[in-house]
């Protein structure tokens, strides 16, 4: 829903997959099977002007800070289920 006009009309755009960390939290508990803890959960300001909540992978929690540039990557489970995750820009 649009936060300005409350419209339920949707429009899709293709995102480039780049953005910056707007906010983050580090989860230690509860621990669910299949995940490596701690989990770094981030709110990303995408270059296109929207926000996306996802997981930051490939770095230590101590290295995370606001306004760091990130790039999308994809995590694929053994059963083929794919989820977008992010990495610090240039950390592939």
C-alpha cells in the first residue's frame, strides 16, 4: 500500500540490486535449524527509492554499520528455493 495516498494499485520496476544499509539488527536467538547464527538482518534503501528487508551475508556482525553500500546476491536451498540476500559491495 502506498504510504502517501493509501492506493492498493501496484506497479513493478526492475531493481539493479544495489543500495545502502538503512538499519540492521543482529539475531542470536531463537535459533532455527538450517541457519548459521548470528543472523544479520538489514533494511536496505535500494537505489530505486524503495526499501527491502533481507539478510546480510559474508561478513562479521562487527563490520556492519549504517549507510554501507550493499549488493544483492541469491541464497539457494538444496530444494531449489531461492531468496535474495545482500553482501557488502565489492565482497563477492
